[in-house]
């Protein structure tokens, strides 16, 4: 796939998503960035903001298999990865064990309210995300590619939830926050979704196109100043160690643990994917800056002082970006 072909695929996907999703251009851009970069993402927002519709529309536009998993406190790992059953051949009476695939065997997976299920089940999904395989009784089963997991969290009701540990949060490339639409957008939503007509979504790309795009993203060049900017952002997020001198006052005051090298990888890949989506042949420092918030907001572990001061991760990332500038 050429650069022009990739840009055309991105434009067609944006257009198809725009048929079903009103507004939320930033959210759509960030989801496509993660999708092209080969990562997975968390999506945080109150109910009713088209999170499910967005991911279902993306699956239809790329002609990929879509599964939704509703996470609940009683969900077990076998409910998502599959289970083995004993079947008997009625003709011969012979019994054999057969593996029944779970909903994780799909290309695009919506893990709805992932923080409502116990850690054992969360870990089963995260293994599949990282390794592109599941293991049942010592037997490994490969998952289809491309694989894209979008996990949602409801920020309102937190009773009876199991927050993802920091090490598992780190495996999500982006943490995207979806907000309320504007008044004009909400008026259009109310008008267009209460009639007896659904938008027609056409498949404008294939699984092979997506895999080719993901390889092309990694071939997008990032100059040394781009890599250096990502490196300095990540190292400045750490309040101790040999990079403590580079940390701004906000980090030293409110951050307990900073971002890992995986955050730097996400910054570079996100910058490359963003450049490709915008039709530019190389990543720039502005691309790193644009993806810094969704990359870093879930990777900073704040301390008790931040909680006492009412400071959230978004504020700290804003202070970090204000202190660290491209060379």
C-alpha cells in the first residue's frame, strides 16, 4: 500500500464514521490514530455518548467481525476467551473435547465497562490484547488480525468496581475522554436519530488494508528531534531517579510514579499515525504534543497531595506540556 492509498483509506473511514457519528471529531480522530497504530484504547464517558455506535460503525466500515462484551462482576475468563466441551458422536459413541471460541475471537472488540469485572477476567482480556492469543489448558489459540480492543469505563458510578491496576492501564495506548456534544450537535442528534431511517454504512476497507496501514505507520519517519521531544516528555514525568532534575514543579509536587518507556513508544507511534491521517509524510513535534494527553493521562500515578489539592492527571499533563518544549 502506498502513502496516497493509506491517506485515501483514512479519508473514507472518516467519511463513513461521519454518517453515523455527529460531532466528536477529536474522539474519532484519536480512535482512528490508535486503530492505525495497532494499539488499543480506553474510552471514558457517561452513558449515551455513542461509544458503542462509534466502534460498531468502525467495524462495519472496515468489514471486520465485531463483538461486544458486557463486563459484569460474575463474568469469568472462560466467558470471554472460550471453553472446552465434551461432545459425543451419536453414530460411534466416541467422545472428544472441542474448544468453543469466546467473543474475544473477533477483530474489533468493545469491552464495555471493563472495570466492573474481577481482575482475573480483566487479565484474561489483556493477555489476548498483548499476545494476540489465548491459552486454555496449556493449548494456545491464535487470534485473528487485526485486533482492536476498545474498553469503556463509566466515570459516574464507581461502587462495586475493580479499577485496572497501573501495569494493565499501561497496555492501553490511548485513554480517550468523550464529552457532551455542543447544543447544535445535540439538536442534530435528536433530529436525526428519532426518525425511521438509519444511516447506510459501506465497507470502505478490508482487514488486509488495515494490516498494511499498520505496517506503513511504522515506516513513517520520525526525525531525531521528534524522538528527543517524546523522550524528554516521558522522562520529565518522573519525579525521582536520574531524570528528577528535568521534572517540572507540578510533577515533583503531585506525581508519585511517572510514565514508562512504553509511553514513549506510544507517543512516537501515535505521532506517526496522526501524520499519516493528516496526509503528511513525516511525524512532527506537534504530532507528539497532540497525542500527549491521551497517551499520558492514564500512565501518571498521582500522590495524596494531588488528591487533597483536587488535581487530576490532565492538569499535570498540561503543566508538563507547558514546561517541556520541542528543541
